[in-house]
C-alpha cells in the first residue's frame, strides 16, 4: 500500500510539473505543430517516463531526466524567430530550476507549519504525500501570480485577480491543515490521497480558469486598441475627404477667378489684382501639402496637424533633416505621428503661457530619430516609462498603439519631462 501511495505522489508531482512546463513553453514560444494532439501525447509520455524514473528515488536521475525531456520537447516542438533553439533550451531549463526551487520552498513551508502547530504526522508516507501536494500548490500559485508576468507576451493582470489567487491559496492552506488533523487521527491512505489530489487539481483548474480570463481580457484590450487605430484612420480619411471637397470647389471657380484678375489688370487696377491674387493663394495654400519628406502620407499628416494647431493658436514647427522615410508604412505614419501629435495638442491646450509643438526628424547612425516636443502646464506623470492618462488610471490606448508600432520597426520610445516641456523620443530601425 505504501508503494502505491508513493507512486501516486510521484504521478501527481510529475503531472503538475509537466502542466506548468508546457504552459510556460506555450506562453513563451510559438508551437511548431498545428495538431494539438502532438503536445498532449508529448505531455503524457513525459509524465510516464519521469514518474518511472522517480521510483528510483534518485535526485540526480530525476533532475537529469527532466532536463533532457523538456529540452528535447522545446527544441523540436516550439519555435520563435527572435530566440535561437539553444537559447530556448537554456530558458526552459532555467524555468525548471525555478519551479524546483518553489517546490523546495513548499516542502520546507509545510514542514515548518506542521511543526509549529504540532501536527506532524507520524506516518512517513502520509507526511511525504502532504509535502508533495502542498509543494505543487505553492508552484501553481507562484506560477500564475508571479512568474507569468516575466515571460508572457502582452501580459495583463489586474490587482483583483492577484488578490483572488492569494485568497485561493490561503483557502487551500486551511484545507491542508484540516487534512493534516485528519491524518493524525487516521491513516486511511486512499481517503487522504483523494483529498490531497482534489485540493491540488481544484486549485490548478481555478488558476487555469483565471488565466483564461486574463487572456480573454487581453484579447478585448487588443480589440480596443485596433478600434482606436481604426477610428484614427477613419478620422484622417474624413479630414482628407473634406479637404478634397474644398479643392473641387476652388478648382470649379478657378476660371472665374482668373478672368476677374485679368479684368483688373486690363482696367489698370494692379494693386487690387495683386491683392486678389494673394487671397486666391491663401485659399489654395492649405490644399497643397508641404513637402517635408519623401513620404507622401507623412507630408499630408504633418500639414494637416499644422493647419489644425495654428487654427487654435498653437505654434507648430517641423524640421526634417532626413531622407528615405518611405520605409514607414502609411498606416504606421497615422498611428505613430497621429497619436503622439494628438496627445501633444491636448497637453498644449491646457497651457496658459506659450503654446507650441515641435517635430524634429533626423538620422541617427543607421536609424531614424523622431522627437516631438511640446509645452506643458505641469509635469506629466510617467509610470513604468509610460505617460499616465489624464484620469491617472493608466496609460492610454493611443500610447500602447504607438509602442506596438515602434516594436514593429525594432525601435524604442522614451517619454520625459524637462523645464516646462514634454518630449516623446522615438527611434526606428530602417
């Protein structure tokens, strides 16, 4: 019976570890195979092999087998263009070491707790089973509440979810204490193992459910980001459509204006003809975008923002000291410059003194440097390297869209304050 309980403990331990290892690899890397059964079978085989090795009760054999199996799986079954295969193997092995460390903390923690409350089971098998189960509970808690934030791409987790993790963990500790009390009175191996298994797998299921909820919230946030980008594109299109309509109206009357100017010259009224010409020029000037660069979309957007800023009393200065800006795609021009300039205009409108926005684009070695400087009434709060929205509740979706756009070009974005000014510095790789 004792051997059966030990086998059950090994199987439980290997199942939980395998589940966490495969979740880590799935969170961190892309799957090389489309068929999900490849990974289900691989996980089942890994559990069986490692469980059989654990029966030898050799820590060296156990560790070596785990390293070899998970290294083999991550090497052949996962891929990531930004991470080399051997580096993936190293990361996976390091993660296993961290998992083993938390497992050891769990064993030490439950032993310390049982000694303090004077409920250390006399039966060695029961004590070992409780250690195994509690250590896996610790691993599950730290994986979902702490470790995932360091390697999960686009990780988002609310404070409420972390509190729920902690409440579930504390609730499970109470269950373990009750089981320990029961174990000191009766050595019903089957009942105790069943209870331990239920507690651990119930926690695994609940933590996994919250993980799925996290991913759902992340997807909803991604949709919100795309909607914001789509809205900005549509607004830009509407402005260009209105500008096109004004152009058609002006062109429709060009012949009449030319005849009027010609009649004024024939009548000898040169001054009035020149004044008429200047008026027509002022009407046509906003319809012709200034050639700031070799990127047509950037020229249109900068001209549009300059006109909008100057119409509300904001001085708008553009200086482009770079060529070869055509590598920035039109949608990214709108996302990057549209969001940053929109944020700058909103900040400048709150200023009581000088109101200005400066755009400076230049080459920086083999990269492109973009600086948008604007006046501010008070210093902008920056948290974790990102400006906090006006409400103070977090970073705006616009800034996150900018960050995604910059990452697309392998660049970086830096926000900083300075003497009544706010700077948005962007570096893009060509």
